[in-house]
C-alpha cells in the first residue's frame, strides 16, 4: 500500500511538473507581420516624421513664428464679462479681428472687437471698447480707436470690411450680441455710425458676416450669419458630470441669417428669403463666399454649429425660370458638404477655403469640437464634395483639439497650402481641457497634412483659449502673419519669421467699381506647375484677413504666367511677372508693382 | 480411513474459500456503503455551506476515485463558493479540478460551463472562458447556459456585433414564456449595452462608486482583462477601439502597436479590423490597405466589407466599388443599424453618378439615425418595460421596421399578441 501511494505521489508530482512546464512555454521570438510593410512605433510616428524630416530633408523648411504683439504696441485683451458661475454663452465666444487699410496709406491696420458688461453696457469700464490700431509702417501700431470713432461699447463678435459705397475707403460692419453696427469710412481717418440709416442693425445674436455682390448689380451686399435665440430669460447653466459649464447650441433655438441688399443710396433691404438664402436650423458661426465650380459666380458656404451647414449657389438661369423664383438655393446635402461623411452634424466654427490638393478646385476645411475631427471637404467638381478627413490626415491631427479660427496659407512657399488653427475649449475653466495650443499643419503637396507645431516656435507650445484668426502680411515681407484673438489672454500677433530662402509673388486685385471680385480667381504658372487661388471673402471665425494673394514660387524668381479670371468674364493674362514683390492689378490694366520696403 | 481425511481436507478448503469470498463481499459492501455515505455527507455539507468539511470529504473521495467527474465538480464547487478563501486561488483550484474532466463523460458540458464561468467572473479570463464554452456547445449544442454566458462575454469584450447567432439560438431554444426576456436582452445588448454591462461590472468588482460612468468602467474592465490575458489580441483590439471612439488616435495606435510581438496576432480578424480602422482614421491609408490584405479567414462579414468600403472610398477613391462594399456590409447585422455607414454609402452612390439611389439611401439613413436620437431611445426603453401595451408595442415595432429587421418585428408582434 505504501509503495502504491509512493508510486502515486511520484506520478502526481511528475504530472504537475509537466503541467507547469506546459503552461510556461518559452516566449516565442517576436514574429514579423507577413507583409513587406511592417509598422514601426506608430504612436510617435507622426511627430518623429515631422521632427526627423525637419532635420534630415533639406527640402522641408522649418517653420518659425514669434509672438510680437506687445513689441509692436498691440496690447489688447478681449473683455468677455465672464461672471463666476453665470455661464452666459456669449462670454465664451470670443471677439472679432480684421486687417484693413482704413486710411489707404498702404499699410494694413488692425481692428479688434471687444465685449462689454451685459445686460448693462453702460457699466462697462471706459477703456473697454472696440479697438482700431493704425499700422505706422515701422513695425509698430498706434491705437486710434477713439479718434476714429469706432470705440463703442458693445458685445462685439465678428467684423466684415468692404467699401460698400464705392468711395475708395473701406467701411466696417460689426456683428454683436445685440444690434449690429455699420460704420462708414469718412476718408479722413474717422468713421460714422450709419446703422440706423442703413437698416442693417439686426438685433439678433450675429457672428460671422461677409460682403459680396449677391445680386450682381455692381455693389457690395452683406450676408450676416446669426447664431442662437438666447437671452437672460432663456439662459441656463448646464452640468457635465456634475460640473457646471456653458450650455451648447442644442439648448437653444436658431435665428435665421440675413442678406442685406445694397440699394446704392446708403440703405439696405433685408432680402434673405427673396433671394433664397433660406435654410433649416441654421445656428451660424461663419460664412465664406467663393466660386466653387469655376463659373465665376460665387457660392456662399455657412458653417452651422451642430446643425447641417449651408451651401448656397445661384440657380441656373433659364427662360422658364419665373421671376419670383429665388436666385439662390441650398445644395449642401446633395453636394455632400452639409454634414460629415458619416452623416454626423459637426460643430463647425471656422472655415478655410483653398485648393489643398492641387487639382485647381477650391476645397473646404472646417474646425470642429473636441473629440470630433476637423473636416476637409475635397472639391470633386460640379459642386460635389467628399469628406476626405481621413485621407488628408486632418482627422488624426484634430481629435484632441477644439478648433476655432483657421487660415489657409503657404507658410514655407513650397506651392502647397498649409493650415493654421487656433484652439480652445468652450465649456468653461471648471472643465478640462480648456486651454489648448494652436496648430500649424503642413501640406505635403497632395492634400495630406502633418502637424509641425512642435517645431514652429514657443508660441505653439503656449496654451490659450484661442478664437478668431486673421492673416495678413502686415510687415510687407512677403509672408503671412497671424493675429489671434484669445479669451482671458492678450491678443497674439504671430509674425512669420520662417526662413524659406524661396521666392513669392504677391497680388492685389481691384475692380473699377471697388467691389471685391469674389467669384474670380488667380492662376500662377511656374515651371509648368499651376497654382490656383480663388477670391475668398469671409472665412476663419469672426475674422477678416488681408485680401491680397501670396503665392509661393519655391526657387523661381518669377512667375511664367499669371492669369486673372474676373467675375465679369474678362481674363487678363500676364507673362514673366517678377517675384518677391506685390503687384496691384486693376481689371483690364497692366499690373503695377507696389513698392514698399518690408519692415526689418 | 484415507478416503475420510481427503474429503475432510476438501471440505475445509471449500469453507476457507467461501469464508474468504464472504469476507471480500462484506469488505466491498462496506467500502461501497462508506463511499455512498461519504458522498451523501459531502453533498449535505455543500447544501449547508460547510465548505471545509465538504472539501475534506470530497478530497478523500477523489483520492479513491480520481476520474470521478461528479466528485471533481462537487469539490470544485466547494472551493469556488467558499467566501472565506481568497477568491482567486480558490477559483484556480476549482478550475484545475474542472478542466481535467474529459469531454466524453456525461457531466462534461456542465463542467465546461462551470469552468468558463469561473474563468470569466473570478479569474477575469474572458477569452479562455469563451474557448471553453465553445467546447461545451460542441458537446451539447442546446446548453442554454453556455450560449447565455457566451453572449455576456461578447458584450463585455466589445464584440456585441457578433451576438446575433446566439440570440437566434437562445430564442429558438427557450420556452415561449422566456422569449420576451431574450428579446429585451437583444435590444439592450445592441442598442444600450450599459444596461447589460452595469450589472456584470458590479459582479466583477469594477464599479467602485455609483457615479462612475459606463465608459470609464468599460476601459477599466478591458484593462483588467488584458492584465489577465495579455496575449489575447481581441482584448487589445477592444481597448484600441475604446480609445478610437474617444478620439484618442495616438493612444489607439499605441495599443495596437504593443501587440506586435504576440505570435499570430494577424490571424485574428477582429484585431485586423481594429488595426485597419485605426490606421484609416489616422490617415495611414497605405498601411491600412497592407494590413487589410492580410485579412485572415473568409473575406466576408460586416467588418470585412465595411473596411473594404472605407479603403475604396478614402484610398482608392473608387466610389462605385465603395458603395458596393458598403451595401454588402449593411446587409449583415449590425449593418442595419449603422446609419453612419449608410450615409457613406449614399455619398459614394452620389459620387459615382447614382443620384436617385443616393437620395433614397440617404433618406433611409436619416430615418435610422432618428431611431438613435437620445429622446427616441428613451421612449424605446420605456416601451420595453410594458411592451404589451399597444402604444409601446408600436414604438418597438416601428424601431425594427425602420431598421428593416422583419424577424425581430415578427417576434415582438407574436410575443405581445399572446
């Protein structure tokens, strides 16, 4: 018996040992995927690629930007009247920003809107006003707000600039939470408030606005984007996992946009319905006006917050079209640019419009909410768009950001249009993340983007609640600089100091009736390569950029050919236009060089 | 005189043999009686939750009968149900006992199910549990407990998409009065999984406070599963998809990258699906296509065709081919509810010149999308509480008819008209 038990114990022990050995297999050697394309450390690939390529690929230019706002006299912080625990939504939207040469001295000046005490603007501190900064031409700015007469107390949102009375001086339209304002430029450095006379004082909560000739009668009309029906009566505070914050657009109804038709005598008539600018559930944030199908007639794209976007195009004329039929119709759904490719409404704050993929048709880039991707709509022609956010890598660069203002520009003059995005959340300081870094996205020339922010300078590592962005070559050195409006922090002026060693071509278009030639486009050909930039009015978020064109020419000292397609149907063609300067092109005339020494 | 001594000797021998036989019989009877008594005593201990004593008795029995499946199962129960023992080690002991029960005995299916349950609930090894359940279902295809547990495991590991065959099986096998429970389970599993997973998360010990969000619990749970089964690509895939759904593509990429060294990781279609999906969303389309080319097994199924469609649309820009692939995907559950994919199909139809079909498809996508709005989902949840009331039944039927799911609509109609 003992012998049997011993036998059993030995056998049992051996079995256990064998089982342990069986369970603890030696680790197999790591096996390669049976593909020629193994994937290396994917998590850091993007940054590795951008950083590595910066150092190793001589053709990739390292971006350099520096915040010079305080150095040049732009010391402005938007007053948003945030009252603790109130969470009144206009507080978190930010203010408008616009570049304009208001005094026609050839230097771009800067206008920024400001908030005020609400609901009692009279309690606003006296130094909290809309600000106009004159560019002195020596790299600095001078505050001329009070002298100019635009220093009003209003809860400022956006700004749109145009010469609506064709007197040669740019006028200003300010959108507000509260009645909007129209200021006519007297031509002597001052402005007059003509809101009442003009009939453009929409009391709704307005955000973006764009001037363009909607009825093709030769003067500037005004499209005003309206946001929400919000007042203190229906205002409320929302909870996010038990933490109080701002309610989003879903908590309020929309207000319809406006289209003010210029009557030519200083008065405007609201004609949105009559012209067909009608869309459902429009909670508008931004508007961009641009010709998308090459017929020289502008389309109007409206970005709506958590609602389908609008794309208005002119109905094609036909002999059978009744006179009462609206001129414009909304085709965003059919066009594939109302919602994301997966049918989801998106937050849609800022718009940038440019030919990102080099196929000579303008595409759209929209900024969206945190943990939503930004969207790049590729223009396929015939007013058809495809959500190319995955293929363009826009989705990958944006999920952890809340985007607002955005600018499309060629920062490195490699003939591909890049993107800048200002980021910042909207739920309030009690919820994280709130402040975010801006982004610089480099286009590889095929419409694919890499985030190169890490190499672009210290200003890209500083977090802020970024809002509007307006781009301009304020220092006349042939590259675009960026003015960024922030909440709770001073305005930022990112001067572009990128040392490209490359050439540029600057173009300024002018029509005889002073109407911005939106609907037109400029085509620059260099070494057989064509670059097409359409005339775009509006875009970004609550902002207005320099209307001049900047084309990167790489190592070509001149453009072989420049073609200007005017909305009138005229095409002007110029050969061998030298680079590294701006050219002013008046419709039908030869280009004239704009001689101005850049600020060192 | 010699004849008498020989017969006496034979007579004595006969008595010895008979006596020995009787003794042997007595011993055997005694042993059998003891054995039976011991089993009864052990069962009685189990009934009265006297685990330690039960283990003592059953251990002795097992020493005598090492291949007795019922003794093993009882001993395993005595370990698993004893709360005074550390749960992990007792579960491991129980599993060790159960796994030695061969598949060709009467108790084998039940043994597999118990082992799977222990692995899942106590050892947090859902994938191993699933493999064991699959053995149980081969042994006894009608073992409802096995199917039910398998369903739960799929729900808890981010694979609710695969539950339809199980639901159908359970529905067919269950008695009529139980079918409504499975119909409800099916709805919640597919449309409101927190309803199902909340209870299990609590049982598994993941919920530390009542305020914990379902999303955080899901991540906690998946990470715990990964700790227990670090070499299972499925769990890594589920975690990657969690981060992807949260918009954190960097982290999702990191997770799929971590499993490079696991042998045969690309043999798992769900892992390949997760990998390709993350690569597509992060713009690495060529890499996604290369990974997709290695799709293991049959080139079919909702996930396969959806991925094929995404690549055709975003990489090859062949919108016609994309719409065909999407159509195949959408014909397989959960394609009927995948309104995002339906929108993609509509876009691709439009871009390939099929405008009328695109319009119809888009309209249907909008209708399905409406079914998943928060307010509508609330109405459905309320309706499921009292489905026999006509308005509630109509809400439920409308849902499944909009999704073009006639089977579910028929089932609900039958149930609620009884």
